[in-house]
C-alpha cells in the first residue's frame, strides 16, 4: 500500500465541514465527469477503485488515478458515516450560489427547471436531481427548509448535483418561465406540450403544492391516474413529467 502521508487526511479534516461529501465510486465518477472541483479523494482499495474506473469510467480514469489516495480501511471508515461498498469517498467544492443562479437564469433555456415545493424526503430530492441530470434539465430548485446539498441527497443523486444547477430559493425568486404546477386536479398532461422554458413545479410529499406556489402557477397539470388512487410518489411524478417533455419534442442535452 502507498503511504498516504499526512496531507490528504489533513486536507480532509480541514474541508469536511464546508464541502460536499461524495460517497462511493459512482458519486466521485459523476462529479469529476461534470467538472466538480475535488480537493481530496480516498479509498480503502485503490486497485479495486481503478479497476472500476477501467470498466465504467475510462474517460475520467486518469483524473481518478491522480486524485485517489489509498488509506487503511479503518481510516476510511472513520471518515464516512456509512461505508460504501466501493470504499471510495471524496470531498468536492459546493458551487457558489451566484453560479447556480446564473445557470438558472441563462437564456435561451433548452430544458425545463424542476421546482420541488417544500420537499421533506431527502431520498426523493436525490432521486429528482439524478432524473434532472439524466434529462439535461436546467436545474432543480427547492423551496422550504430541506438542504438540496445535504449528504443524503447527494448520495441519492449519485454525485449528479454537478450535472445540473441545484439551489434552494424562495418562491418569489423562482427562475423565469411559465410555471406548470403538477397536481392531480389539473389538466391532463397528455394533451399538452411542455416548452423548454417551462418551470415544472411539484408539491410536498405531505401536503402537495403550497398556496404560494399555486398562486404563482400559470397552468395546473395532472398525470394520468386511475380513480381512487390519490397521488404518485414525488420523484415518480417528476420522472413522468420529464419523460413527457422529452417524448413531445424536448431534447435531453
Ligand atoms: C406525493 S404527492 C403529494 C400528495 C399530497 N398528500 C397531496 O395532498 O397532494 C407529491 C407531488 O407529486 C405530484 N403528483 C403526484 N401525483 C400526481 C398526479 N396524478 N398528477 C399530477 N401531479 C402529481 C404533485 O406535484 C404532488 O404535489
């Protein structure tokens, strides 16, 4: 094993409180691929991590090779709350709020922005960010108290926070564009074409769309659902809506 020396761990402890934890190989791979600044990355098994890079990420293999420092298993375990099966962890710099706001304000917009109105479930938020990245959405905005950069959200998002703009905003600060708010009482989505500039808003798991978001909405849109079923899961609703956007002419980047 290569001697890690004191530097990577010193750097880790210095940055841990203010950085984004990338938990596992896939989160690190995605973050690097989408341009994250990664000041420190460790693994308990460098050979296995680089074998994964050879197999799954040859495009960033060289960068990962330069970044990864092997540390003893016990040290790796002391750095993360829940060890990941790939035994890889890294810290990335969280993008500045101004940079996210610039990305959300960019014109022309080529794909919608997703808004989660006061989401409560960290896993849902992560799944939505992963979806937004996959569909090339312009960003994911949350309202309310949930931090969309919480480590559990980043874990659920598989490091894809760096592939789209992710920011928490007040409803009064939503990006430009017509607001299509998703609600079972709305107009059937199958008769609509969602524009690239759309702001697609989804309500909270507990109480649906807030009165403030409803007041801001230009259109209320429903996903097809059999009578007697109350609603779909939040992330599932985002998936169906982004799929509808892409299936009716939208082009994932
Ligand atoms: C779990 S649901 C919220 C359920 C909540 N109990 C309520 O009263 O609305 C979370 C969000 O997913 C979206 N959603 C779920 N099912 C939907 C449907 N059939 N049509 C449109 N949006 C839906 C809505 O934006 C909703 O606010």
